[in-house]
C-alpha cells in the first residue's frame, strides 16, 4: 500500500537556519578555547624543559666543576672548545639549540675548567619544536670556566619564554608575547649572566606584550 506524501515531514528552512546558527556559536566559543589550551600546553612543556636543563647544568658541574653552554653535539661528549666563542656572546643568540632531527645531532651542554684543564659535556634531552639556550659569562674561546649561567627555553608554538639564573636558585622567570607563536627561536630579549647578582632578571625588558618585562613565575 502506498503512503501518501502528505504524511511525510521534514525540516523547514527556519529550523535548518537555527541549527546552523547554534553550530556557529558553539564553534566560535570552542575554537579559541582549544587554541588557548594548546598554547598553555606548549608553554608548560617549555617550563618543564627549563627545569630539566637546570638539572643538566648541575650534573655537568658535578663532573666538571664548571657550568656549560649550549651547542650542537658531535658524535661524542668531549667538549669542543672552539664552539665556546659563539656560546659566550653577550646575548647568546648564535647558539640557541633546537631538538635533534634526522640530519642534525641533538644539543648538549659543553664546558671546560681552567684550573683542572678538563673539558666535558652532557646531552640535553628535549622535544621537537623546542629551543633552548644556556648562556654563560663572556670569555675567550676554549678558556672559559663558567661559574654561573642563564637558561632560556621556549616552545615554537608557545607564546611564553622561560628563564633561570644560577644565582637565583629555584626561581623561574617568564615573559609572553602572542606574536612569538610559530617562531623557531627564543624570540624574547635575552640577557647576559651577571655573576653574584641575585634576581636581576625580574623587571628587565624581555620584549613581551602587553607586559614587556620578565617576571617571576615562582
């Protein structure tokens, strides 16, 4: 028996428009929240990496009696003193190290001790799309005994850079700028280590926006 088409019902144009409007409203709310959550996740990774690098500096210092700078790692852990010149420039921009790839070795901390004549390095374990810099006081290539350091980290897809100072143990600093997202360098204004000066980072211009200065996280 055939059913009369008069008994079949469907959605009216107004109902469809209401559904589309609701979906649009939900998307407008959910997408920015998801993007913000993802950025916070990348920032948390950079924060954790900074603390890990501080631990690596402690390991190197225990072995060497000095701290180290960041550089790309060759096939062994013997320090390459010739790389120290790049690692000890005032702002350290030449040795921001990114994670290992199929063709590029991973980063490491390398240093030397003038008193003992020993040089050594330790590997840095950090994830992809992460940049790290260990800056030590300016010295002559291959003859620098670093007694203090600054460490900077940032995830490429994060908007916040983090810094640690060996003279302010347990203190982490940060500065944020939304324009840094997807940049493959630290992007924040880097600082040179200042020996025996505690907490000098706080309040210094870091290139952030809308708050420009480095601030204490903890």
